């Protein structure tokens, strides 16, 4: 179902399981999902990590859109990421800033863009770049399973993991 037709529910905030980093056990200081949502919406560039058939990682920077808890991006159908995602849809998407990072682990699916998403128009507005010549290339929707929020200045108090449910 297109993201625009689904009811959006915020994921559950928890502490990440990273032993040895001195994170508190309590939920005090967890980042709200609204913070991560804003970071994902306003990021200009994103890093997408896919896995090659031999198991080695491939990381590439992309432009994209975060809409209703789904990350959308386009890439050439012969690109390494498109080929990797065709055989293994598992991927990681991160925002471009490391000091206020959001890391999303999920599954990518090549989709036919629903008209109500206004993907190409929204993309052009955000990037000041007309994608109309690329409408034959695949658009991927990355639906998160888990996400992490890390703020450098408050890391030990605010490190957050969000768990998604369908």
C-alpha cells in the first residue's frame, strides 16, 4: 500500500544495545521520533548501503525524500545499488550528518510511484533539479525495521533506537 494511504504510527523508542558505552538503563533522555523524522526530512544527502552478491558492502551517496516513515530514492537501473537491491533488499540509509545522525535499517522495494506521492515534483522542489528525464529509472521505497538516533554532544544520554511495527 502506498505510504500516503497508510496510517502512520510512530515507532517505539528504546535504548540501543551497545554494551560498553555507558548508556543509562532508563528511558530518560531518549530522543523523540519527531526529532529523527525532521532530520530525515531535511537531510540534503543520504548514504545508502547495500550488499553485493559476494557479501561485500557498497555505500553510495544519494538524494531522496523521507515521506510518512518511508525513504524514497531513484537510481539508474544498471547502478550497483539497483543490482544489489534486486538480489538482496536489505539496506541501510543514513542522513548526511554524523553529529546528529539517523541510521535506518530496512528493506528496499522497487515501486511504481503512486501519483498522490508527487515524488518527481517534490524532488524537484527540494533539489532544484528536474528528474522528468529519469522517470524510466527505478524508484525504491525503503521501509524501516529499526532506526537509531545519535547526537554527538549528548550521546551517552540520548542514544535512541526506534522499533517499527507494521
